């Protein structure tokens, strides 16, 4: 799988936007976890920009769902993907 994570810091806002580009599967999650962890260690709010994502798998969607529950904002997300993330979140809440 091909993917790229670009961190765009916003120092005045104490936040960082992680622009994801390409195909995101379970294999890409360790790199994304590290990027989020680094931002949190620097006390930055984290946004994940999904505008350039071309393909995701279920594990990636589950991870995005978990992160939204932990205060990470998902921005520029295609409608179908946002619906899938919500569906996964709803399934977790039911259990």
C-alpha cells in the first residue's frame, strides 16, 4: 500500500493537521499513530485531513473512529467515508 503523511503545523493555534495521501490500510496505522503521539507530546490538537485519501480498509476506519472519540478532528472527509466512520462509532457504542 502506498501512503504519505504530511504534518502541517499551526503554531499559533497549537494544532497540527495530518494530511493523509494515498491508500490507508492497517499497514499505515503505526506511522499515523506515531504522528498523533508526537503531536500530543507537544500539546497540540490534531486534525486528520482525508481529502487526498484514495482507499481505506476497515481497520483504518475503526482507527479513525477511535481517534474521533479521543478528540482528534477529521476534516475534508468524503461523505461516504464520514458515514462509514459514524457507522463504526455507532456499532462500538451499542456494545
